[in-house]
């Protein structure tokens, strides 16, 4: 009997130690994959408003830059309004096909939206088709982000152990801000490397192309995510009756809605 055993510490079997370590590794890898994918999606969503000043005239002709920006940010607003639809559609998909499948589809949609914006011809080339394609790309990205937000929060909370659930779930908001910081850094670097004329002519396409490439990396990470035990244990009936269960608590829904609306309004006012 060694000194630790004399003090009351029982030895840990090697097999148990290896199993615990492997479980922790899988959990950390899943949290990393879910969080990095979230960062990439928010980067893709944010670069639109960071570079709107440079591409507004490419999609909306006219002499008044204020009108061009209003039209451009009108499309930005529609991308926000479609997000609840994305949360609903991808949320149902996540409850039926799994969290991993929904997160993979989400980043795939974001990749498609960014690639479409990067490749869309300007108004001078195809006329009204240019803003229509821009709108379509933003709606796809809005659906993607709406599904991403709820599904990633669910995934991170389910993949974490109960005592660390708050800590691991907080990485969703860390990566949200991280995507915004990454987008603003991209703008600062490009402003130093290119002239305003170059940014307006073709430079504004680069951040969307970068976002599409990053989304491909996010797609790779998410295809290898571990499915959550909570989803695997839930019955089919439990997965399909969530909305009915949620609507039994209208007071709590309104309370959460009000708290979220206040915080979100302040956040976007001061950061965007």
C-alpha cells in the first residue's frame, strides 16, 4: 500500500482513466467544432454591413449615396426578419434528424449565401437581377443564422456536463462577438491594403469569398461532430411535441422575448 492509499485515496483503474480522458476529448472537440462553426457564420453575416458602404452603388444605381445605403440595409433588415423562420425550420429538422445534421446544413446554407454575394454581377451588368440575387443570398443567410443560433445553443448545452453547462454554452456568445471582431478586422486590413476605388470596384467581394471558404472549413468540422446523448435518448414523440409544450408557457415566452429584444437592440445599436 503506497502513501496515497494509506491516506484514503483509492487507485483509479487505468481503463476508467482512459475512458474518461477519451470522453473529455470528444466533448471538447465537439464544443470546438460547434463554436468555430458559429464564429464563421457570424463573420459571414456581419461582413455585409461592414462593407455595405463599398458595394451599395454596385446594386442600387443613382446619385444619392444615402438612398443606396438605405436600400442596401433594407435587405440587411430582411435578413434579420427571416431569422425566426430559419430557427423554426432548422429547429424542426434538428429535432428529427439530429443536432449535428442541422448544424451542418446551417453552415452549408451560409456558405452558399456568401458565395452567391461574392459572384453576383452588378446592376450595370444584369439590371434588376443584381439586387434580387443579393436579396436571395441574404434570405438564405438569414435562414441559416436563425437555425444556427438556436441549434448551436442546444447542442452546446446538451454536449456539456451539467456542472459546466453554463461555461460551455457561453462560447456561443463569445464566438458571436468573435465573428463581429473578425469582420471588422477584415475591413481594417483591406482599407490599409486597397484604395477606396479598388474596394468599390472589386475589393468588397473578397470578404464574402473568404467567408464562403471558411464555411467550407466549418462544414468539415461539423460533419465530424459527436451527436448529443440527449437527442439519442429522446423518443420520437418527445422530439415532435416540443412546440406544443413550449406554448403552454406564454407568460415566460413573452418575458424572454422582451428581455432578448432589449438586449439585442442595445447590442446592435452600439456595435454596428
